[in-house]
C-alpha cells in the first residue's frame, strides 16, 4: 500500500519553498539598495525606500512562483485580479508580523533587539505565512476540484 501525500501538503511545501526564495530576493534587493544608491549617506529615507522596493520585488517573485508552481492547478484566468488579490494577501500577512512586533514591544514591554527579532521575524513570519497560505488557498488561488489523474501527476 502506497502512502498518498495530500494535495494540500504538496501546495504547503511548495508555498514555503517559494516564500524562501522570496525572502532571499527581499534580503538581497534590500541589501544591494541599502548599501548602494539608497544608502542613508545618499538618501535620508533610503533604507525605508529600499525596504519598500525589496518587499514589492519579493511579492512579485512570490506571486509568480505560487501562480506557476505551488498553485498552478488553481490559477485564475483574470491575471490582474489574481495579482491584486495576491498583493492584498501579502500585505495582510506582513501586517501580522507588524502586529506581533507591536504586541511584544509596546504591550508586553519586551524591547531588546532579540525580543524584536523573535517577535517580528520568527513568530510574525510563521503566523503571517499561515495567514498568507490560507488566503492564497481560499481567495487568490481557490482550490477547485481537479481530475484525480491530474492531481496524481502534479505531486
């Protein structure tokens, strides 16, 4: 008897892999911009602009990866609507990390650099990713029934 991997688990693993690539794009783009043309020595608000640009780059990479790989069987025909829904989903997921940081830093008074890092980049990333995956599954790339033969080839 062969163990069949549930399609949702396959999508979750692919979603996480795409998110990992997006994280590297975000980190790389931010670092290049922050150390180059958007350094504080050249532009006063350079790091904030660099982060906004790197985040948008990561969101674009994540959308493409999810559209053509993780959720490829559930893409919408309306690409613009799907892209906008993905952008909103990504921003909502990102707001979870901000909420975790605010809760830890301001409500609980945990103000060290390690506290901020753990609350925003560990707890916030995990909870925000859960929100993103759920919204991607039910709103951006709503899971429709697909023929069993297609699902088996997908894995």
